[in-house]
C-alpha cells in the first residue's frame, strides 16, 4: 500500500515566486586608488579595453572632479555634478580644500546612485583622484562607496619605481595599509609601469618578487640607513641565487675599508 505524499508545510517551498531569479544582476566594480601619477587612469583604460575584448563591456566612472583629460570615455562623470575649479572660485578654497568640498557634495547627494541604477552593464571601474587624504583623513569616500549597492574591490596602484628607494617603498606600504583599513573593502595592491623596469632594475636592492611579497621588511633597514638616494646594487648572475646574496656595492666598499684599518 503506497503512502500518500506529505505536503510540505514550508511557505518558502510552496510559494511560486520563492526561487525566482533577481530582476537585475548585481553591480560589480573596481575602485582604483593611488597617489598622483601612479597610472590609475591608464589602468582603468586598460581594464576597460580588456573587458570589452572579453565580451564584458564595462562603465568607466570618473570620481575626480579635478580631472582635466580622459584616457577613455566616461559613462558617468562627477564633473557634471560638481567641479573643483568652480568650487575654488565660488567658495574661495584652495585645490585640496575644494576637492574635499566636492567629495562632501557627492556624499550628500543621490546623484551617483541614480546614475548607477540607469547603467546597462553590471561591470564598473571607478577612477578616483590622487589625493590620498580622501581615504586617509576623511570618511566621506568610504561612506559613498558603502552606500552603493555594489560588490566592490579596491585596486591600490603604486609606481614600481618606488622600489628603488626603500624608505619611499615602505611609506607606500603604510599608505596602502591605511587605505585598506579605512575603506574597509577587499584590497589588491598593484605595481604599475613595470614596462619601465629595465631602466631602473639595477637600482633595486632586491629582485621584484621581494617587493611584491612585501615580507621581511627588516631586510630593507641597511639600505634605508644609507639614505634614500639611489645606489648601485650588484646581483649574482645565477637566477637561482637567494636574495640573501644580493649586496650593495657601497656596503662592500665600506667593509673593505674597515678591514684595511683593522689590519
């Protein structure tokens, strides 16, 4: 004798719309930050081109009210809402003060959320200003990003040339850490302009993988003590040589002079 099927008492299973797909796909975005001249706009343009070739067209969003020229067309441009030069003239502010004022205006407005809601693509690239005080000394940018209904990740762009100056490299690491803590978003650090690496690689105290790993920073201390001026470093020609064998010519010369004095 077959038993009658028991009808589920769960309203979730019985409701016809319980498993209906969402009407609109979620918004995904990369927030590109970094100091001036690091290559943020160039990275946005390159990512936009890559996504276009991958059949995933994206929207490039300019959040720099002081932007003068664009490397790629903007789908949303904050200068249509507020501009730094206008604020400087009307509010009698300096460049940095006017920029902070513009961000405050953007925070208190629903303009950005309304523009994002009308986009026809779920992929966005946010090109931000280079003034790091926007995310190190203020919470306005964090509040703006937090208010958006989007899945965001931060890409912090740093010029790879800073690897030739150990003290500057450590300062950039600290700035990146502050950005990670204050923005409270998934974070990726990017070394830019690696195509220029052959021009300054000889001035780097260690190989590139040391700077991308950003570990054992105490090994930079001897180089920081010699000042932040570029120096000439020697490397073993063997690619398998450990980084511990990398030495600076100036250190070798000082050690030889000391041995001569002791003798």
